C-alpha cells in the first residue's frame, strides 16, 4: 500500500506541475503575442519559426499596388521565401516555402528582410494562392539571431537606469527572452481547445 500511495503522490505532483507549465506557457503567449493570441493561433493555416530567404528589396506602397492593377487579369503581389526552422502548423521542418502576398497587405505590416528570423502566423492560402500574416504585424514576431527565442524589449526609461544620458534615449534594452518552444506549446494547446 505504501508504494501505490507514493506512485499516486508522484503522479499528482507531475499533473499539477504539467498544468502549471501549461498555464505558464499561456501567460507567456499572451505577454508576447497579445490578448488575442488564441484567435491568432486558430485562424492561421501555417505557423512556423523560420528564416526569411527572400523578400522584396523595396517597400511596396498602395500607389505601387494601384499601378500594378493596371495590367488586366493580374493581382498585384509580392513573393517571399522562407526556410522553416521549426514547424508548428501546416508546414514541414526544413521546407522552403514560397508565398505570394497581395501588395496592399504587404504595405500594411512590418517589412521583412533576407536573413531575418521570424515566428510567423499565415492565413491559409486564398483561392488566388495569396496569404499574409494573420492580424498584419500581430502575426509577425521577430526572433533573436539564433531563431530560437523571442527577445522582449522594454524602453530604457521603463527599466529605471540611473545614467541620465541613457534615460534620455528611449532605445530598447533586451530584458529577457522567451523560448519559441514555450510559444509552440501554447499555440498547439489553443488549437486543440
């Protein structure tokens, strides 16, 4: 009887620590991705941490998109290529993914550049084969140079540095990082609910 009671105690401890870890992942996801992170996760057809391999060199503006529409039968679009470094939903690890995004949507979120590491939430492709980040900039999360962590930033003044010259400049300071694995667990959990 003593051994089975010990097994029960260990099992309960494991389950409570698992529940706490899951709760912690969800708290981290809300802090990094915002209060709508569950909807963001559920609306995406593709979610992955990856490296931008190719992106338009210049910013596409609404004026450029309007000029492109002058060609009958074409949809003004930009092409981006990614290498999937960590597959979460709808893609495979190591996959080279080429997407086409409507030029008007491209101009409404943060630009991406070659070599950038990013956690991205993309809508399922439309009938025209177009996709874009879910929620615009909300669906793009910049990662550190290793591509394994989101680095949270706070303004220098918010941290309370005493150096007067530092507090005048509102340059961001890296305070702590969040591992992409934590976000992946939260995302998968939200999609199963």
